[in-house]
């Protein structure tokens, strides 16, 4: 099954564009609960409400061997009808990129990953060779420092344009296998709107709502495609830490359900 088909099926099955970021921070988790037990409880409580889970490798790598074991076992616990994204933001020369791709797709078994395109096509190509997996290329990220490089005006294609637009155009050219998506932050709604208008069929992974301040209504209106699909709106802290007590999983489900319903309300008006 292609990545697009799996994503579409997940969106339809759970009537959801919500991607839950499983980024466990032991300092914010309930006392005495392990990362693995925390993740499994969140998944069990929300798997029928989300279309995807996104695991940021940094939170697991920081915990050493136990963290990497938790990363793999968390991935294995995600139901097969929901998309699992390894948020690793890898980007290196071809031979190294090939090893990164093997680790993410073959060893950990993720359906998709995030890739930094700064080194150019040869750093992205090894990921694209996994034709049934998704490759989300960092384009217009949600952080404040994104303007340092991504907004720079550069010479390209006979004119000048912001660097993030060049990245989006290159990604579209590289998308011969139909498995590329773009990471575009909710904190830059005008840029999100322009990218969706220029690339109506490409999947978008959209971080930045909640703690980062992105506007949910604008995110849905500007981010969805013509069928109000091919869009993953990520939320992490709002869901994971809805409660820091023993009822954390129940609270996470409530927060997930409310956010999914809010997204679907805006989604309906966008059609």
C-alpha cells in the first residue's frame, strides 16, 4: 500500500486530521510512570481519534538505551490502520542518508519520516527510494528562527523568491514516486495558504497549534486540500499533559476528542 493510500484510509477510518506528537518529557509526566507505559496508555486511549502519531526521536535519544527501546516498542504498539511518523529530521550526504533511511524504515518500521533538505537531492533520495513510505521535507517550519534562512530571497528559476518556496518547488519536482510531503508551520498562515494553493495535492504536516500559538481555524482553512484531506495537524503537549495525575490517559482522550471535533468543524466549512 502506498503512503498516500494509508494516510487517506486512516483519515477516513477515524474521521480525523489529527496527528498526536508522542514527545514524552519525564519532567512533565505523572510521577512513577515510565515513558513506555505513558506512551502505550496514550495510544490505547486515542487510537480511534487520530490519523497519525509522530514520534520525535530527540525525546527518546536523550534517555539513552531505555529511550531507544521505548521508541521501538512504542512504534510497534501503534495500530496498523494509523500512520506512524518518525520525526527525525535527518539530512546528510547520500551514504549516511541511506543508513538513516534503513534505520527509520527497516529497523523502526515507520510509515513516514521528516527530512532536512539543506544538503540537496542526494541527501533526500535514499528516503524517496522507499516508495511506500512518506517523506516530509522541512519547508516552512513553525519556530520563530525559521525566518533566519527560510525567508531569505534567493535567485531561482529566473526570478527571486523566498527560500522556502524554492524548497517546495524542488520537492514537487522530486516527487516522482508520489511519496513526498511538506512540513509547514501553523504559525505562518500566509505561507501555508500559498503553499497549499501552489501544491494542491501534496500532503502537509502542520505543527505549531496549541503551545506555539498557531490559529486552528486558519490552519484548517488554508492547509486542507480540495477534499479536506492530505493534511496532518499535529498536537503534542495539549494532549500529552492534559493531566499530570493518574487520569492522564482519560484526560488525553478528552483533549484529543475535543481537538478532533474542532478540526472537523472547521474542515466541514472548508469544503
